[in-house]
C-alpha cells in the first residue's frame, strides 16, 4: 500500500517548484522596478545612496535588478547570473535601508532575498530557457 504522505520527491516536482518560485519572485519584483523606471527623473534626485555611488547610479542599478533581471528570471534565462544583482539589491534593502529589521519593515525584502538565494544555489530547474539552451 502506498503512503498518502511521503517524504520522497521527484525531479519534476523540484523543477515545477523552482518554476513557481521564479514566477513569484520575478513577477512580484517587476512592479517595484517598473515604478522606479517610469518615475526615474523624479526619484533620481532623492533616491537613497547607501553604497556612496550617487543617487542616479544607485537608482539605475536597482531598476536594472528589479525590472530587467526579474524579467529574465521569470523566463529562466541566465538565471544564476540575474539573481546576483537581485540578491545584492535585496541585501542592501534588508541590511542597510531597513537596518536589518527582518521582522518589521524589512520583512518583504527578506523574503525576496531568501527566494533569490535559493534560486542562486538551485538554478532554474528543467522548465526554463536555460535548460532548453543547454546552459
């Protein structure tokens, strides 16, 4: 008799789970980046500069990560490369902008950071352009 609840998992289940994580983490990040992109001029004057590279450069890097890298993440294209800017952006958000407040204001950024770290280590799974291209 088969057990109803098993601790076994299949490669297909893992790949589907990674697809869901990519879609959620990328899809929920894109609106943040898009909002910054369409309000670039207004936000560039007073955007936080926690790394000391200038407000315009900081905002540009965040838009690159939150919009463009998130879009590539959804597709599963260059997954491990595109999550690096997302990990850095969320780490800055959690530990510098929100002062490490992972249970308060930094909770959302912490959840994104955790998801991106998982994708960095696990990769995109079988359901991705990376896999179709043989990367």
